């Protein structure tokens, strides 16, 4: 059964689209009919684009350090030119980097985590707003950590994601009059991602899964489905919201 073309004719950028949640979003949006451009930092963009082409999914891509303001502007402008415009921006680039207790955290680690998770979304959104018009959509990928403080050693990450939710609300108010919506998705445990493969031991994953009311972990496709809703033209009355996506383990 083919997926309904809910995003036919829509043009999207997904940052961090080469792996994990971002890759799932890229595939889902493309299947829904969108033209998709992805950026990636931890993987070769050419490799990601070629792998997707092997699955019958045609996208364009670029390597990008989303903490580099000038580079972000250049890539967003290039994508908008190549796509013939821009309708959807998914700010997915981010990461935990490493676990450090706040009492022992270096200035460098604190600054880097905030740049990776918060400043990157600001840079991309600012650049994209020159191209987005009526019906434009910005979707920020936040985290349950932004609402519950995160796990051990994730204080900087939790802070950056809480700030991202605040940025979501502020930007939503600023651009509502232009017909642009801005929303945030706060996933809980999403497996099949490098994030949890790297930072969450198997025993901790199993403990978390046992606490989830729907009795399973999430996967990139779960996040992608929520992104699709926010990206659609008929979601225009929903803006400035943070969507809990955690199987019922936490309600904000």
C-alpha cells in the first residue's frame, strides 16, 4: 500500500538527516511526496544520498557543521535555489556529545552542547525564514530530557533541549502572522539510533522500556510520522507546541 502523498510538491530540509531519527524523517517525508534535502556531519552526504538512491529515494545532500553560522546560511540558500523554494525545515541536528556531571563540566563542553543543539536550530531557522512563506513549517526535534532534566551526566543536553522548546515558542509567535508554524517534538527512548547505541547501556534501555505504558520503545518512524503531521498544510492551527512522544512515560 502506497503512502498518501500528503506532502506532494512540498520542499524540505532535514538537518542531521544522514543517520538515526533524521534519516527516518528523510525517508518518511520523501515517501509522502516531498522533495527533500538533507545535511549530515557525522556521515558523508554523498554516501547518504547514494544509499537512499539505492532504495529508490531521490534526495540532495550536503555535509554541514550546523554550528557554523556562515556555512548554514550558504547551504540553506543553495538548497532553496536547487529545490526552487522552501516549505519545511526540520531542525534535527544535535547530540549529547558526552556525559559529564555539571559540577565537573568544562566550559568547552557546556558551550559545545548548547551550540550543537540550540544555536544550530537558530542558525538554520534564521537562514530558512528568508525563503519560507505562507504555509511554511519549522519542526524542531527536542527531547524528553528537556522536560525531565535527562539522565546522569546529561545536564547540558537537557538544558539545551529545554531552551530549544523556548525558542520554538518564541519563533512561533514571531512568524505566525506570516502563515508559518513552528513546533517541537520531544521524543523519549528512540531505538535504532546512534544516540542510544552510544550513550544508553542495554540494561538501561530494557529498564526504560519496562516503564513505558505502551510496552515498547520508539523508533525513527514514530518521530517521522509526527514530523509529517506538523509539516502538512492542514496543520496550520497548531503552532508553538511541544509534542510529547514517549509512549506515555511522561506528560508535560
